[in-house]
C-alpha cells in the first residue's frame, strides 16, 4: 500500500512540475511575441518614413 501511495505522490508531483513548466514556457512565448510585435511595428514605421 505504501508503494502505491508513493507512486501516486510522484505522479502528482510530476503533473504539478509539468504545469509549472508549461506556464513558464507560455510566459516566455508571450514575451517573445510582444517583442516581435514591437520590432515589427518599428519596421513598419521606418518603411513608411522611407516612402
């Protein structure tokens, strides 16, 4: 019975870790997307100014 409890505890910890990593990756991707959008907007402004 103790082995089953330890296994379920490990599975729960793994699930929590996976959730934390996915949230972290999502946050990083949002930051990269924001930075890309700003760069893209700057490029559009420069292109308009050049024309």
